[in-house]
């Protein structure tokens, strides 16, 4: 049985259908991430630091569950069951957040965001493993880009529904249970998505390089050349340590200013909430829609060049952001900045998925732990400097952190890439190693 379309030999035939289900999981992501800081600040009277802490508890939940789920995923027989549990848990979190908005209780909002983060880890770790297993290694960034694009389509649908409801309902009433009634709908979407995923996704179907030349399909084939002895190789251990450091710093960079973007638009550029929505929404969603194309581009670039370009451009765009005085210029720069951030993330996800096959869940889980550990420190640090030093300082710190990633990533390339279980194309490896030619 040929599991690949005639014109599509990069993914298994069920890959796209798997991604379609995730649309329902993604309906409320952007809507919730936009409104939580705003509601905490304007309705519940939270300080900048408190806003950061509310964001942090969500990340803390994701960090804890991501690490635990990573180890469980390598042992459990049914990964689709984990996706089901994660979907149901996310649904429950939406109902908690909705009730906290109705009652205006900040503690309940904090509990809801923590639950959302924790269950997101249970959901995304096995899902990301499915993405890796159902895609060719040479198109791995594109595969994760297609995941992000499907996520973005769901966000577009959910955001159009949610923000339209907020605006229309706001004309006739001030009752929050009506204005924010889209949130329980998002919860129901997660319930449906979890059931569909559990029933329809066949986790025994995996991409095999052998299918490019013949029709024999072996889901359990792991050759001796693809096995990675993580604990018996000093270069791999050193490379993983530096990679986790890069993931940690990169997450600080991406999270130190993000919770304050919409607040910066409201309080520093002086825009009305309606304008902020229309300036912020397209940037956040359109950047994710571009992810498959960005993935194709990233797959063609040597990792060292890719991360150097994204880090340097990201620092430049962040500097331009804080020096813009027009909301639409800010929105255009934000689109570019988020596009660069997604490209950088695809590079790291691609690399993490290649380190090992038999311990892929553990590595992804550990990677998520350090990524979200950075997301814990980022908003807290951003909130402190926002309150004490000024509203531009979270962005200024982000610039320096982003530039520091370049030399650290070069060390990762030197130690880790030659020992990956799934190699990059030989030409890319050669070009990457030329940087260390004289070492």
C-alpha cells in the first residue's frame, strides 16, 4: 500500500487530515492570549508585574507538563490518548477562564491560565512527535510550518467569531457573560477535536524513507545508523546542554516583551482598544499563515546561516518597533517581527526532532521544559522593568538577548549536528562545518 500521494512524497497521506483536526483546538488561542493581559490590567486592576505573573503561570503549567509528557510519550502505547486528555483539559481551562471573567476574580483567572498551559503541554508534545514521524526529515521545518499554518487558520476563524461578538455585543450590553461568550464555544471545539483525533488518527502510520523508492512500509524500522546513544557521547551531551541554553535564552527573548505589546499600543502609542485589535490581530495571524513557506525556506538554509539571519533581523525590527509612533507602522513591523520569530522557532524545532528517534519524546519534552522556563523568566523580568525602568525596556533587553543567541548556536552546530540521528543534507553539513574549519 502506497501511503503517499503521487505528487507529495514529503508527508504521509494522513498528515494533512491530522492537521485539519487541530483547527478546532486552535480557535481560542489568539483571542485568549490577547484578552488575558487586557482584562487583568483594565478590569481587575493588575500591575505590570501581576500581568507578567498571570502569563507566567500559564507557561509554568506548560513547562511542567511538557517535561512529564515527554517521558510518558516514549513509554505509552496510545499517544492519541494523550492528545485526547490534553484537548479535554484545555476545554476545562476555557470554562474556568470564562467564569473568572464573569466574576472578575483574578485568582480564578490565574488558575484557568495555569490549567490551560498544563493541558497544552499534554496536547502538544505527542502532537509534535506525530508531526515528526509523519514527515520526511528534509522537510521537517515545512512540516512544523504546516502545523503552525493550520493553527493560524483556526485562530483566524476563532478570532473573527470572538472579536466580532465582542464588538457587536459591546454595542448593546456591558455584561461580560455575553460579550465573552465565545470562550465556552472554544472549549466545546476542543472537546470535539479531542474525540476526532482519538478516533481518526492512526499512529502506526509513519514516514519511511524506503517509500521513496518502493512500496514496502515498515513502521518499526530504526536502523543502527539512526540510533543515538545519548549518554555515551560527550559531544552530544555538550551540544544538548548548549542547545537547551539557546532555547532558554530564545524563549526569554520571545516572551519578555510579548505580554506588553498590546499594552504598549494602548498606553504609549495612545490607541483605542478597537484599533489595537485590528492592528494586533493581522500581525499575529498572518505571520503564522506564512509558516509553511517559511519552513520551505528554512529547510534550504544551513542552520547557522538561518539562525544568524533571524537573530540579527529580529534585533533590528525590535529596535524599530519601539521607535515607531504610528499604530499601523507598528503593526507592519510586528508582522515582520513575528514572521522572523516563527522562522527561528522552526529552525530549533527541526533540530530538536533530529537528535534521536527512539528518545524523541524525551528530547522534545526537555526542550519544551527549557523553552518554557525561559517563558517564565521573560514576562516576570519584563514586568519588573516595565514598572520600574520604563515601557521600552522589555524590548531593549530583548534586542541584546537575541544577538547573544548567534555565538551560542554556533557552538551547538559544532558539537551536535555531526552526531544527529537524522542528518541534514550533506551539502548543508559541509557548509555549516566550514565555520569551524580551522578548529
